[in-house]
């Protein structure tokens, strides 16, 4: 296949990073897809919504004071609390 990263790839990468499982062999893309499909779907939907908002440029900056029309702490591919509720707690990494 091409090197194009799909939304699913990005969601899986974000989940893997959040869970701190990059070094754990069983946490393959397939394993994450099989076990956390709902979290992947939710993250994709949320990220697409955020991207749409960001693209419209709703964020307004006034004289160095940020007056924002929505919470800019939400960035695409961020594991927010609603996604965390669909996932196990992160592993405390021993590298």
C-alpha cells in the first residue's frame, strides 16, 4: 500500500502513545483495532469535527488576548476524557 496515513492509523498511533505501549509486542494495530474499535471511531469522529472547526478559523485572537469560540485545548488526535473512558488506564512505563 501507499504511505498515506489513514485516520485509523492516526487514531491507533494516538491510542498507542496514550497507553504507553509502544514497546509491548502484543499491541499491534490489529490488536488495538479488535479491542478498542469504539475508541478509534470516537477519536476519528472527534478529530474530524475539530479539524472542521479549525479550518473555519473560529479561533479569534484580539490584541494578544485569546478570545476563543471553543476550547482550543482540544486538538485533533488528542485523547480527551471521553476517549479515555473507552480505554484502559495507561501503563506506567518501565523502559
